[in-house]
């Protein structure tokens, strides 16, 4: 079974987001970029299925700038077999990503596609769902546990206040949630080995997909700064402030 893992290069999740002075977007200058954390979980799950002898090949694909090769190398060091970089130098919206992935899937014929449930930069949570719709494949989103049994995957999903189990026929799209697994750190020998694994360089035109943005960002703003706290001397003073200043009582 071949598994496809689309991975996005995003601002490292440990860093504080800075908005550009002209409010046109997030300032990424000289900042560390990493694999979207949910995509690490997706790659880990694919690698575990390979270790169990269920998957035979894992192909990682990224749509992004030249530097997304580094992100692909991380996936290769974790255990993916080869990579595909579709080089685009601007942000690509989920629908265009889904169209490109559909074309990659037509060429690669994977039976499972593991995506992150969302990319932490745009928080869209759209690509997996759009891809399933374009392919007319079954989808299981927010996976908490995945078991592949023959021609089916049983997916336990995280839903509000509990878990839901669904079975999907393969081929299928699965988007992964935070608690599915804990991704491994690539070992040094595996990082060295990953350098020799192939990465195919492609362009959107190779797949006949128009990646021009359909949305116009009007403004990006930081959340309002939190005001400092105050100490009150008595409960009466607290109640008064809650009533008359905060207006919550
Ligand atoms: P989103 O819908 O943007 O929140 O992204 C959901 C998931 O789609 C991500 O976790 C990735 O698995 C995949 N994805 C989104 N954008 C890209 C991209 N540029 N390259 C590869 N995969 C992507």
C-alpha cells in the first residue's frame, strides 16, 4: 500500500508571530520554518504503518518555496521514501493545494492520504476535506486512532465531548489530530540517509493547475494586548469592579 503525506512548511510553532508593519501579513524574515506539527503526526502514522508491514511506500509532497525541500528532508529522515516538491513562491490557498494533490494522486495512485487536520499558519482546516470532495473519496477527519483492516480503515475521530468511530473504504483521505501519536525525532543516521533519498522537483504547470489566489487579504492584525492585572483589597471592591468596570455581573 502506498501512502501520500502532504506536508506544509510553516513558521515554527515555538516562535511568536509578528505582523508586518503594513498589516499585509505575517513577517517571516529570518525566522525558523518547520514542518506543520499536524503533518509530522501524519508522517509518523504513515511510518508506523510501514513498520507494521501494512504500507510499502510513503511519498511526502509539499507545495511551497525551494526551502520546502528541507521540510521534505525531515519527512524523509523520519521514514518517508521519497519526496515531491511543487515549487510555488507565494501562499497557495487550500483549494489550489487540493487540486494539485488531486493531480499528484492521479499520477501516484496512493491508497491512503494522511494530511494534518490544519496548517498552523492559516488555520484553514480545509485541504483534506476539499481533496476528498474533488476525488469523491471517503474522508475521516480529526483522527485519534487509525487501524487498517484489509480494504478498510477504521478511524476513531475526536469530536466535541468524545470519540466517534468510522470505517472508510480505501482509497481514503484521513486528516490527523494532535493525540494520534507522538512523532519521532529523526536519528542522525536517518538524517544522513535522507540526503540520498530522491525529491522530484515540479511546478504547478506540470499538473495544469492554476494556483492564482482567489482571496484578497484585507488586513492582518495582532490580538489586542492584554492589560495588566490589578490587586484589590476587599471582596466588596472586587464585586464593585466586576459590576461597574468589567460589566460582567
Ligand atoms: P489547511 O487546510 O491549510 O489548514 O491544511 C491542512 C493540511 O493540508 C495540512 O496539514 C497539510 O497536510 C496539507 N497542506 C496544506 N497546505 C499544504 C502545502 N502548501 N503543501 C503540502 N501540504 C499542504
